[in-house]
């Protein structure tokens, strides 16, 4: 799952290898973590040289 921190000074987009949303952002520690939007997922995949998975 790809997640986004929406804290105003962070906005970290990261991947977790579980289906559970983490309690805190691994970058800033805030609890403002949400599942990433389709645009954020596309950006993350491009930045990390990964391809989108079907489905």
C-alpha cells in the first residue's frame, strides 16, 4: 500500500508492505497518514522506477 502524510511541513509519500495503514508517518511522526490518491501513487511509482500493477 502506498500512503501519504498530509502534515503541512511533510507530505511524505511512502510504501508499506502490509494492508494496514500505519499509525504515524515514518518521516515526521505525525498521525496524518492516509492512503495515497491515484496521482500520488503514479508519482511514487515513477520516482521509484516501478510499474503500476493491474487491478
